[in-house]
């Protein structure tokens, strides 16, 4: 009996377990409700239309307008040096004195020879005049008259040669004082007092560079040549800005425009602030430099376009002339140049921080009225400082995300407000640690060229 009861109990338990299995499977098959997506805090700015300068940037080299290697034109010992190394000299200023004694003696000797031969010529000319009268009276033979005429002519030629010798001797004597042929700044003194100066020696006495005015030589891609010729012909001498050493700062107009485009930003609580690309709140016109000490910008004018394209580099050499009255530019110095071609009117601009480069190209996050981030592909025409000119993909007034893209996915809810603690902006407005932005060059304002131009 006991065994029968155990068997019956086991059968009842198995039946109960079999009955519960379907209910368990149904319960497991039900989907667990997803937790609501947490809104990411982002900063946005509206897409705006603006007039943006079209600027070509290039690295240039400061070149003197003239460079003269001063050499002695006579041999002799240098008796004095009348300037200091590095001194600025004016044209005609005495620089060196060569021992003049042998050249003064040669000059006096030439003057004496001229005086002697001039006296002989006067006497021969007098005899020739007298023989002319005697010949007319038939007192002397024609042969005797011709001999006197030839003697007078020979004496006249001798006097002419003596005058040339005197001029040469005077020239050599004058050249014992070496003068500056141009105004400019002197370099190192290569031959000093007491040394022997050789005429036309391979080693110059000193080199003078004309630095006021001065030139800056730089090159642009040949693809920009047609645009340069078009606007250069229309506007005459195009303005060029040079910054000696370091990196060129953004154009003041572009810098102020970037500050205007980047703010103010309204958050959900209605607070406002001037939001620079990268989340840094700054005043318009402030510029952060990178890459060492940068000199003050100097304004000049484009004066030269080379007549051929360098086939090795595909570039065209240009030269700009600068007054350089303050001596900011130094011969041989590297300088960052900015050539202003024209102003592009009414283009769509966004901060460069809003543009992200993905596997399928450039895109931005646009926040709609429901505060949802929509990913939208864009076409970047070119980059101007901290701004990107957009030719396709957004419209004026669209709110684009400039801070917090790394926390977004397509169609994610967002909370609009300032973002703190993000990566610090670099000098060109790009965020450190973020992917590269699509643009027209190495952070340059149009260096890579206008697409399709």
C-alpha cells in the first residue's frame, strides 16, 4: 500500500509540473518594457546666412626688395670702416676707406701728362695754322704742310687719351671710398680694417638688404590661379596680410563672424550665453594662438604673379609688397600669409565643430521642434577659420548641435543647454579628441580651394 501511495504522489507532481510549463513559457515570451531613453545635454546654434571672405592661406618667406653684395673696385688696404654691423645705411653713405695714396699719385701723374701733351698739341696746332698760310702762298711744299697737319692731329689724339687716363685715375681714386649703392640694413662685416681688399673679390665686404619696403614670397595651388586672375584683374592689387613666424590668426572679420554665428544659445530654461565652438564662452574678436610666439599682422598688396606654374609642385609663385616701416618683417623669415580674394555673399554657415566626418561623409545633428536629434548629411563647400560653409543639407534657421555629438545617436532626445567639462578647443576651433572635420584644407580659410571652382 505504501508503495502504491508513493507512485500516485509522483504521478500527481509530474502532472502539475506539466501543467505549469505552458504558463512559464508564456510569461518568459512577454517582452520586458524598455526604460525611456535619457535625453543628452547638447549645445546648439542656428544655421545662418552671412558674407564670408574668401581667403587663401600659404606659408611664405620674407625676401628683401634688393640685396647688394658690396665689393671693392680697387685693390688696397682698408684704412677705416665707417659703420656698425647691422646698422641701417642710406644710399651714398661712405662705408669703407681704402688706402688712397697710390691712386692719388696715379691721378696726379695723369694730370701732369695731360698738361704736357696739351702744351705740345697747342704748339703743333700753331705750326699747322702757319703752314696752312705758307702753303697757300706756295712757300712750302704740300708734303711739308701735310706733315705738320698730321703732327697736330696726333697731338690732339694724345690729349684725348690723356683726358681718359685722368678720368680713369679719378675714378679709381674716388673708389677708394666704398659707398652704399642702396639704402638698407647691413649684415655681418666680412672684411675688417687692416685687411687687403681685392677688386671684384668673391668675398664681399658686406651685404646690404633693402627692408623698407620688403617682399614676401609665397605659393598657391595652380587650381586657384583662374580665381586669382579673375578677382585680381577686377580689384587691382589684392590685399595680403603677413604674420612673421608662427601661425596666422583668423581674419578679424571671420573671427567676429564666428563669434556671432556661435551665439547666443538659448537653453531649455531660457538662459543665454555666447557659446563659442567648443563650448568656450569668449568675447568676439579674441584669438588664441598656437605654435609659438606670433608677431603682429602686417598689411600689404599683391604685386607679382609668376608667368609659369611649377610643374614639380603644381603651385604658382606670388609676391606681396609691404611698407614694413616698423621693421616687423625680417629678411629670410618665415611668414604666414593670407590673400583676400573676395567676399562670398549670403552663404549658409555653421561652426566647424558642428560638422562631423563619418564613414559616409560629413554630417550634422539637427534638433527638431520636439527636441530630437536628427542626423543629416551635409556638403561642406570650404572652411573659413572656425566656420564651415555648407552648400547642401541644411537650411537657414535649423538648429545644429555644436557640443555633445559624441553622446548622440540618430533620433535621440536631447536637452538643450551649455555643456561643461568637454574637451578644450584648439586654436583653430576644432575639438581635441574628436574626429577630423571636413573642410577646405589644413584649417585654412580656403587653402584647399573652393570645391567646383
